[in-house]
C-alpha cells in the first residue's frame, strides 16, 4: 500500500484516519465504497459470533 490508496479498516468513522498497515486492507478499484464498508461491518459482526455461540441464556439475563 502507498499514500493515497483507498483502504478499509476498523478505524473510527472518518474521511481520513491514521492506522497501522496491518489494520487496513486495500480496496480494489472494482469494489464500491458501499461494498467495502459492508465487508468491514461483516467482519466486525463475525468477530462476535463465537461469543454468541457459547453464551447460555442463564448468563444472558440482560437480553
């Protein structure tokens, strides 16, 4: 990656952000901004799936 490349990351929502290169992925030219945003959102959601699979209803009284 180089300065000026269009990237997706888990940085806070902003037009510009400074992140480590290992926390960003270059967005290909044929991928729209909307598609790139969805991929980041999907990765964030999927990160929580293993936690939900092991959660028992007794422990989830806050739900």
